[in-house]
C-alpha cells in the first residue's frame, strides 16, 4: 500500500465520527484533502463546514459544501486534520502546509479532534520533523536567535506567506520530550503568532493507517 493510499484509508476511517447535522471543522494538507473528497460522499449528513485554510475552503466549496466563518459557526462538535508527527500521548507537530495558526484555532474550538495519518507519522519523540513557527516578519531575527538558544536550527521557509500574511520559520534539530512545556515556552517569544506543537490541546483520537490496516489510538 502506498503512503497516499494509507492517508486515504485513515481519512475514510474518520467518516464514522461524522454525525447528522454536524458543522465539521476541516484541516489542511494532503490527508485532509482525502477526507474532504470522501466527506462529499456523505454530504447529506453535514450541515456546514469550517475550513482551516483558503485552500481547504476552496476544495470544500468545489464539492458543494457550505463553508462558514468560525465566528458564525460557534463551538464545533468535530475537527478532522492530519499531522506531520504524533507521539503516543497524541501530542502533534503540525504546520508542514503552513496553516498551523488557523488549524490550532479550529482545533481549540472543537469538542473532538480526530487526527488522521499514515503510520510513519507516529514517533517516540517529537522533533525529527522541523517544528514550524508562524512569525510576524519584523520578528524573524529575534525568533531565530531564541530558537538557537533552545538548541534548534531555524530556517526561513523561502517564498512562503501564510494566509494571515506572515512568514514561517522551520526549526530543525529539536528533541521535544515535554510538548506542553515547549509549547508554553514558544508561546512567550514576542513575534511568534503560533507554534506547530499541539500538546496543550492534543488530538483526542489518532487514526493511523499502515500496510497491515488501520488502528485507532485514544
């Protein structure tokens, strides 16, 4: 089974969490795209959606879904998204697609966060995947210096601007053993809009697809 087929299998397994009349929060990226495409098959169950990026909103609208602003939708019952890494505590690294700020907002506004991924994303210690930070441009050098102090190697994501008009710094070389403490530490750095650690609000369910099938961690 290819990695893309595994992503699709994980996305398909998440459909069981969609109940009639729900407003569903939708993430961003290749695995979330599979979920959007599969969700179209049960569109009659979905009252509306909230997207975590412009790209996901366009894909949802192309399938005929109603896409709401989160401020109009209120508290959501369900948010479904992928991840770049997860540990067994369901702490995540996200933001490879650059939508981490809106993803974290929608996740925070949701009662249940179902994360979907292929099983290569499950790791013992977070940090092998570079940790994305969304940063206000004037703070680039300041944030980079702070990342070096923490033992990281900060790299500007060249030519990329977030949906919010900011830059992304990808921090290589971190070994994140305490996700909550690291997330809190990064939140204190002036100029960091959002960091890609989802540990304070982790996933509630992790669906992993691999060569031997699909498994669920809670």
